[in-house]
C-alpha cells in the first residue's frame, strides 16, 4: 500500500501538486490520469523519491518515505519495479543482460539461478527464447514486454508504469494492459499507472485518481468514471467522437 497525505509541490511560483490525498492498494491497477500538465508525472516522480514534496507525507506501508534512512531507502528501491515510457532498455545489451542487470546489482546469486529467474520472467510476458536478441531486433510491443519482465525480475511489491501504451497500436496496447493487470492480480502488487489513454482506463482501471491543474478532483473506478458529473474529467474521457456518441446514446 502507498498512502499520500497532503502532498504539495511548487516549481518557483507555479503550483504543480496541491494537497493530494490518495491511497493505492495492492492487487489493484491504480491509475493516475489527467491532461498534459496536470501534474501526474511529477506525482509519480514524487512517489518514487525523485522529487521531494514541499509539504505532505508519503507512506510505503507504515514507513514514511521522508523519514527513511539510507538503508531503508535502499531496501525500498529493491521492492520497486519501473516500466518506463520508452521501455529504457540498454541498446548495447541483449535481452538476457538487460534483465540480469538489476539482479546483479541488487540480488546477486549463482549464474544458473539468475538465468533461471530471467527465463521465468520472459516466459511470463510471452517472450521465452528471446534472451540473445538485442533491443534493435524487437518490436515496440516486445520492448515494452521486456521492460515489464525487467520490472518484475526482483519480485517487486510496487510497480510504477509511465504511459505504458505510448506509441503502440490498439491491439498491442490491450495486450500490455492485460499483462499488467494479470501480473498485478497474480502477485498482489501495488501497481500505479500514469496514463491519459482512456482505452486503458476503461479496460483495467480498478482505482482511478484524476488530476486537474495539480489537484485531485475525482476518484473512483472504471464503472463510475462513465457516470461522473466532473466537467473536466468528462472532457478527457469523452474526447473522441466515438465516446461522445456512446455518451449521447447511453444518456
């Protein structure tokens, strides 16, 4: 579980996050949504410790991030998996070595044991047998799946996904959505997805936080989001003509 209590952040005179309260539970696909400039990227960076908030408290389970010592922060880093928007694979390394990298850094073991863990993670994301390929030999969807495999190789308790469907076709996007959802449910991970992809939100948004100009103005799930009377949220949800027509027919 991750809990935010009154998180605020300014850059100069510009308020980016304003008194954010939210709780993200394990086994749920928790989503932070909003238009560009809403503050969702800064919120994610704050949660993983890359940005220090000006006010508020952030808890991982019962431990406050701002009060952790060096050893506690190092231990927390090993419990966090990250899926970056661009997958962020090392181009000069094979798929195998990309996944071995965090294992060698945080959980060194025998070569056989680490390779067994890599093989399991690749099989879990449907990429068994790709160990010796380089990122340049992979499609965009395959790179994202390798990114997910690398994110779970340390068996994280917390998984952060930054725009996981960016640049993918609709069919591949749905596959990535379902993979994140399945892994979240199977391992009871606290998963937080930063996105503005409404297809993803409606497909697997178990818990959704909507940011508007740095403030949380709505919270709910994928069923409730279609019934909201929040004007700014509706502008985001029903941005496409198809969904506008759906809204008119269902209304």
